[in-house]
C-alpha cells in the first residue's frame, strides 16, 4: 500500500489517513469474500440491533431508548454515510445545532458512539469518530425537588392510593419502574422493608437498572401505615396482585406512571399552590437525596440507601452501611417530612380507572 507523503506531513495526519485507507481496503477485501460487513451507518445500526439489542443482553428500557434515538436522530442524519465518512467535527456541529437539552445531546452521542465501539469489536473499523465529540451534560436548570412543607401539602390533597405511592417513592427513592413492578407479596410487614427485585417499563418486566439496585429498601412506620391503609380499600389486595394495579385493566397490569403524573399528581401540586416546579417521579428520588445531604448523612449510607452504582468508583470500594444506619437515615428524612404533621384522610373510595 502506497501513501503519498506530500502535504500530509504538514497536517500531522499520516497515521490517521493510513489507518483509514487500510480499513477501506480491508472492508473491500471482505466484501469480495462475501463477508457480511456493514458499509453504512444504517447497516451498522441494523447489525448492532441484531446482535446486541436483545433481551438476553439489554434491558427493555435500554433497547427502547436506543431504538428511539437511532430512529429519530442518528439514522435520518447519518444513515446513508459510509462508516469511514463520519467526521468528529461534523457530528459535533450537528449535535450543537439540535434544539435539545445538553443531557439529551449527550445521550444521542453515547448511542452513536456505542455502535462504533461495536464495529471496532467486530473488526469492521479501527477508529471511533464519535469518541472525540465534545458535548456538555450541563443542565439548563437545577433539578426541582419538594421541601418538607411542599411534600406534606401534596400528601394532604392526594387520594389514599396516590398518597401511598408518593410516600413510598419520596421516602425510599425507588425508581418509577421499580415502583410499578411491586406486588403485595413484596411487602414485608415483619421487617418493615420491601425488596426491589424487578422493574416494569411499559408493562414489560425485567431486571432492575443495575445490580446494586437489587436491594431492599426500609419502610418508615408512617409509610407502612399508608400502604396498609391503601391495601384495605384496594380492589386488588391479594398477595399475587400488584401494589398499584390498573383498574381499567382489571388489575392484570400495573398503573401507568405517566398517567398518574398527568391526571393526579401534577394537578394536585397546582391545587396545593406548588407552582414553578416540574415534578416527576425522579424528582421525588431527588427530593430524598437532597434532604439526605441537608441532614449531613454519610455519603456511603446515602449511596446505599439510594442504591446508586457509580460509574467512577464501584460500590465494592465502599463499606456498605449496616442496616441500623440505613434505617436511621431513612427515619430522619421521613420524620423531617411528616413528624408533627397530621392530615385528614381523603378519597377513601377506590380511585377512578386509569
């Protein structure tokens, strides 16, 4: 293989160009041998989806997220490009022009980068042009959370069912997918805890987000009382039933967390006079983490209580807090939220179908 040196030395790109030309001839050689090697980004997307986006390898939510990003962003803009024609700066300029939040742009970049990593693993290419793309995950605004007074104001206006959901999510930090995957058989009254063993995304059940997520969460007596109160009036309260079932689907599936937000929690926030904040299920988890920081709870205990898996330092590097410490941290938050406050029970009848 001959590579002209004229001009390349001034740019300092001899090695890069040589590699790209070598990959070009390698790809051509494979094609002549009839080897199924992707040539375009669309081809690579299909290859990745076929061999990597499978239930055995990825969680349902991860599969859905990648397919959505690929279909809506990557394929329309870059699908027809040859694998070696995608350039770092071009991708960076494209992402910068998208009218999306910085965090969303970072997710698109990650989805784009992972397919090139897949190509490298299968020896289709040697370079990942996305790895050097610069993006910022800086938030346009800080995450909203509820202070103790706002949390109680919300609880006072909610139905028995929705109050139990918000108290459970706000006091334990369970993710919405984990919340919807819970059944009455998970509720351990004796030990006052709930084991988190699965998640539910769009009525698809699977593993939790991370291995560290598969841990029990402690229940404060007030939270346990709210759950048992809900169980008394629920139409589906057998051990085999969901903790929060859909009445419209006759209890065979859990509720839609998005429907609860839209039809109940957010309108209730407005009635309670809590405006100017965008509150979702993850904001309740953020409320817990914020209050734990306010109480100066040890970072290791906080990480254990929230069941976080750090990308920089794995949980194996930390000494897990013993159960009494976890429960004490949880009790501090719930008592800060609810101690000394009372509210009348409203909407004792079963909630309207969703």
